C-alpha cells in the first residue's frame, strides 16, 4: 500500500456558489411567503364574514322582537285610550258625564273678537305725506 508522505502540500478546494440556484431559492421563499400571507388574509376575511353573518342574524332577531314589542305597546296604548276605557276610568275617579245644560256659550260673538286700538284705526299724520 502506497501512502502519501505527511508533508505533501494539499491545495484547499473551494466550492463555487451557484448564484442561479440561490436566486431560485430566494424566489421560491418569497413566493411561499406571499402565498401563505394570502391564505392568512383570506382566512381572516372568511372568519370576519362568518362573524358578521352571526351578528346580522342576531340583529334580525332583535329587530323582529322589537317590532313585536312595538305592536304590543301600540295595541296597549289604543286599548288604554279607547272611549269605553276612559269613561270607566273617569267614573272610578268620581267624574260624571257632561250634561247638556252645562254646555253653553259665554256671550255674543263680538265678545270673542279682539278690540282694535285707535292707533290702528286712524294712522298718525306723519304717515300721510
């Protein structure tokens, strides 16, 4: 077996860098990050749409409940302000219906008209120029 002597000078071997392979790897990394970011953005949009859907459904039910309550309150107000109900409540308070003799006029129609002042009936001389 032949051996090389220990004092044999060996040259250091350097490996060449393939710049095209590095650029392809960088492009692949950038594309992967862009694709992953797109998926994350789309997932966020999807979850926001689902959340808004649930919120709109909740608001729709709330609106229907409020409309039903409004109808109920309007019906209660109409029942409370009906003439039959008002009459019975007035009788409970001790009020009596108006008699025809209680209705009358307080005087002639001229009593209700406002009196005109003399200044308006006869304008002053300074306006007659």
